[in-house]
C-alpha cells in the first residue's frame, strides 16, 4: 500500500532553522521519494516502512528540539507524479 505524506515542522524556539534543516536532511537521506517546497515537505513510499521511518525521525527531532509542532497530512496513494491538469 502506497502513501503520500505532507510534513510541516514548526520548532517554537529562536534557533528553529537548524532543527528544520536537520530534519529535512534526514528525510533526503532516506530511501523514499522526497519533494520540497517553501511551506512543506512531501515524502512518498510504501506505508508501513514509511511510517516506521517517520516515527523514528520525528521522535529524534522531538528529543532534540525544545518545543515543536508537526503538521502531517496522509493520503493512501502515491501522488509523487501529480501534474496539474488545469
């Protein structure tokens, strides 16, 4: 089963940029397809391995960051090849 997940990490502290950069680099180093834009990052792959990976990487980020919000959207399909049709 394929999944598409949109993530936004919002550390609530002065040095927020370094935490976001570290998180995105971990996503990039994964086996999954990662697409970035200025507002969020999307990651695509098989649901169970992807969720296991995200559980670990989000947990590490939460341990290393004082207070942090994660916004997550999850879709049951691989939308990595989406092209606007209008």
